């Protein structure tokens, strides 16, 4: 029997067309491949990517999961794995759980327009999955220091941070920061918008929205701002890089429909505002290279504070100055480095003023920003950000036996003077025993 391999379980589509979660799974696998052979168990309808050193495998048939895992010594799974691969909860393989996408907070927006019953159902099933993943994890990954604080709080509440664990695992060995990275290769110089997409001229001023239009984003005020700017800057163009998710199971976003409807009502769709098809991951650099500014605006909420905007990483990769909403720490980091501006006021007027100001900077001082990107870019290369996960894959460890099992039913109830389990105890107990 040969050397055991590493396994990555992704929950989203991987292939020519993929969103951030799929791309993250693939790039982390590629970063690990030089030290350990890695297989990916990818989402439905995934396709192998040309030139990638990782191999795709199919999920085991029910009942054969234990035999399937015998080929692997360590595993990384998205924190949604209890929904799609619940058999991993009882497996003994050392497991890193990737919590970079705070989907429980995203769902507060995603299901806002649904009935209360549907919104509650989706919230509780995803919360249960998040808790089950944290209870099972041997290593928890997050994308930023702010996210790390969020999950440390969750782990503390679940008694994963307990005296037994602390005696065998260091803090940074249990909760590690692995940001979304940027590509190792620079984006191509040749663009794919100016003079190539109908409605674009070679001298247009191009804003790019580098990702989907999900329910927690605010494209509406941005489109209003472009409508306001067009009289003073008739060559302004706003390009949405993709609206319909490549995963066919994810419906067309309502916020995307709202944005398209507004652009049509204002008479600027396909004139000043363009909604592109989802761009292949390997091609997105060509679109980014044709832009003057990267833009991203979002609504106020918990999702914002703990987000890690992967589209901002693409702006960094392509060395695009950016105008974005305030509230997330990545945007603040780039603004502090002089690479853009964050707005606490997302009114169309404030957005229009900031965009106009930065377009003038780019035009009048084209070389001013070049030296500001290199240090940050090297810090966020995939090969560098993957280091904590690489260490775990080389020398995996298990926290079995020190996970705080039995804490809630055995201890929290004793703290209640009436002799009954406290409310928190009952809630957690019901979640880990099968749902609310």
C-alpha cells in the first residue's frame, strides 16, 4: 500500500466556471500538492481543471465511507459538510474545517424575502451544520483575525476551548487564519472588455464589480451613482462580472434581478451598465485588466463585519484601486495602504463623488499606486496563506477525547439552582442530538 494522501471535500462546483468557494478548494489543494498527494471530492457537476496536479474522486456509496477513507491520512472540508457528507462526523480521520464563509450570517439576508417558516428552517439547518462542524473539527480555519475572534467565541460557547484541549493543542494549532489568496501568476496584460464587448470603447472609464450580486450587496445605489455620473463622464461604464451562479442549484439572485430592472428603468442597461455572463476563472484576469476601478458595495449587517470579500483579492491581484463600502476589515486594510477608499455613506451622491475622485487620480497619476501593491500581493499568495493548513496536512493530529463531549448535559444543568438544564444547555443539546 502506497503513501496515504490528503483529501479535500468541497461543497461548490469546481471547473472552468466556479465561484469563490470552489476556487478556494482548488487553490488550497494545489498549494498542498507539493508536500502531499491530494484528491478533491468536489460538488456535483464539477470538472477537472486542465493543468491542475490534483485528482478528482467521487463520493463513496453509503456504507462504504470507512473503506473510502482508508486511502487518506488527513482531510479538509467546508464547514457545510454535515449537510452533504454527514458520515464524516463519525470518522476518525484528522479533520480541518474551513469556516472562511460565514454562511449562517449570509442567510440572514439570503432568506429575508422568504416566509418566516422557510427562513427559520434554513437558519436552523445551517446553524446545526455549523455547530456540528465546530464540534468535530481538529483544526478550524478562518479568513481573518476578525473571523478568528468570531469562531473563538463560538468554540468557547460549545466548550471546545477546555482544559483538556489546551493541554494538548496550542491556540494557533486549533484556530488558524488562512485568508482567501491571490493567484501565483500575474493577470495577463491583454483585456477582454475595451473595444471587444459591444458598447465599450477603447477610451471608456471602466468600473468592475468582480463577482455575484448576492442579497447582502447593494448594487442599487451604485447604479444610481453611474446614472448620475453619465452626464459629466459620458464614457463611464460599469461591468458586472457575473450574475448567474455557475452552480445550477443556486437560483438567480433577487438582488441581481433588482439591479437589472433598475438599469433598464433608467435606460442605461447595455449603454452604461453591463451584466456579463459568469466569467471562467482562468479568464477573469483579462476583464480585471481592462478596468480602471474595482467597486463593491454592501448592506449593513453582521455579514459585513465578518466577511472576507474575495473580489477585493482579485482587485489586489490586478492592481486595481478600489472604492468600496466600509465595514469589513479587508477593505479597511486596502484603504489604509492607499489602494482605495471605504465609504460609510452609501448614498448615490457619495458613491458618485468617490468614483469621480478616484477616476481622476488614476488618470492624472497612473504610476502612483504601483509600489503599494507588491508587499500585500506577496503576503496573500496562495502558497503563503496555505502554510497553517500545509503544516496540518504534513503532521495531522486529532482532538478526539478532548472535544468537551458531555459538557452541556453533565455540567450546565448543575449550574441551575432549580436543578433543571439551563436554556442554553437545552438548545445546544437538542441541536447536537438532531435539531431544534
